[in-house]
């Protein structure tokens, strides 16, 4: 049923094709890149001067790889300049060679530093303070110092004002006594006039109300007495605090006076010590600056001595260095390159395309045969090549061509059909071809493919 699946590409042949393409591309790029140049200062030319063989260890193929030689030629003017420079370098080298002979004895003698000033490493500094230094800063406090003040630790409390509180309460209570008696008498009269009798529920309720009112008044009197007692206690406390503050202020004033007297004596001693320190520091700074100046003078003298010693050595080194040879400046040429062709990728992609087409062919043919089996082996299909377009042979079945196609009039977006061509089938098996009333040929696929009774 159809053609065999495409054979996979041979790895060795694929590698050989890829390597051959890469080598050829590299050689072509070498010829493109070796561009001869001509400048005012000279020329640069590339010539193929030979080749060598390279063997691919994987494929066993051999390749001829060209070798090139780059030749740089100076212009006549630049060549004359270079000849002059070479001659000057030779003369300078000869002088340096002749002068270097005296270095054998010269370098064996040390530099003369006898005229340099001596080095001062320990200046004469004073370790004592001028005018003396006194550590007694008048720590003793002049005058007397109070450290124990007789302060009041208590004052008249609530018990001391209980009699005053009682007098306030009695006065307030007595002031309302006549009003309370009148209210009591008026309530009794009103209740009797209302027909209520003593001991009744209504009578007792009104009397309890009056009792609560009297109790509230008594409570107010007690609160007023307590407030008066608190006021008197606060006055006593404020008086004791004022007395203590007065005593503390007096002691503090006396102590501050004594401290200021001691601090004045301490400040005088500190000023005297500071003056002595300043005098000593001034002398030490002068000694240090004198030593620094002499050491700087010594350093300058040593540098001059070493410079005089190195002068002939530097001259010889300069003679030996000579001058550099100038080279022509060549420009960057426009060098096109040929990209490497991925031959292996192309071969593998072609194989994948063949495999895909083969899969589609097998799937189409398998679907056709499956349909014939479901139809009992009898299937007449319009197979006249005159009714088809976009025809492409994708395989064979029973020695006859198997094609992909669309019927004329079908859009290109519609999937292709897979089937036989009636004209080919008629040549091989005429009994499987029938001509319709429309004059177009049809194929009995069951007979043509030998599926009768399948």
C-alpha cells in the first residue's frame, strides 16, 4: 500500500557535505579578506604561496587548504627615512657601547653624601612645664557649708480639725432644723386632710420620702464639714511647705557662695597652669621646626648627589633606546564574507518534509481503505482527472498512482482529497471504471484495490 517510508540521511554523508561546504566557504572568505592595499607610505600585498592538505578524521576526506604570504613594501621616501633611522640607531648604539666601559669603575664607588647636613632624629624637647604646675585647684570649699537643714516632717492633720468640722456640721444642721419641722408638720396635715391615716401604706410611703429627703440633707451637711476640714488641712500643709522652702533656700544660697569662692581659686590655678603649658609648647614647637628644616635640607642634598651620580647612566640608557621605526598606516578595507551554509540542517529538514508527506499519504490512503471497508467494499468515486485540480502524486496503490487533489470549484482553504485517477485505473483494470451520464469517469475502489467482500 503506497511507497516505503523515506530512508533517513546518512550521517557520514551529511557530515562530509557539511564539512566540504564549510571548508569551501572559509577558503572563499580568505580570498575575499586578503585585500591588497596601496598607500602613500607603502603597499601591502597578499599572495597564495602554497597549500597543505587537511584530513577530516570523521569522513576520511582530504581538503587542500591554501596558505598566503603578506608582503609589506615601503615607498622610496619612507625607505630612505628608515635607512637614515637605522644608521642613527647604529651610531647611538656605538656611542653607548663606548661610554658604558667606564661604568665598571663608576658603579663600584658609592655616592658622595659627605656634604649633606646631619639627620636630626631626636630634637631637644622639654618635658617640664614652665612656671611649675600645681594640681591643687582649691578643692576645699571656703566658709561654712550647710548639709543638714531642720525641715518640718509633719503638719496638723485631719484629727486636729475635727472640732472645727463638727462646729460647721452643727451650724448647717441647726440652720435647717426649723424648715424640716415645718415640712414634717405640713406633710402630716396634708395627709390627714387627704383622708389618709397614720400607719396606712400611702401614709408610710410619703413619710419615707420625707425621711430620704432629710437623710440627703444630712449627707450634704457631712460633705460640707469634710470640705471645710480638708481646706484647713491644706492650709496647714502649705504653711509647713513654705517654711521648709525658706530654710532650703537659705542653705542653698550659703552653699552656692562657698562653692563659687572655691571655683574662683580653682580657675586662677588653671589659668596659671595653661600659661606654663603654652610656654613649654612654644619652645618644643620651635625645636621641632628647627629639626624638620635641617632634615629637609639633608633630603635635598641627597637628591642632588644621587641625580649627579645617575646622570651618565641615564644618558647611556637614552642612547641605547634610540628611535622607533614608523610603519605605513593601512586602512580598514570593506571585506565581505560569505555566510556558511547549514548543509546538515537542509538535509535533515528535507528528510523531515519527506517523512511528513509520507505520513499524510499513509493517513489518506488508510482513511480511503477504511471507508471502503465500512461501505462493504463498494465505493464509486468521481475520479476523472478532468474534474480535478491541484493534483500531486503522493504514492502508489496496486501499481496505480495515488494523488492528492481538489475538485474544480472547491476553494483552496478546503483540505485535499486522496484517490486514484480514472484514466490510469482504466488502463490497468477497465472493469473498475464506469462512465456517468455527465460523461465523467468514476472508479469502483473496491474492485480497483481488490477489496471486494472486505
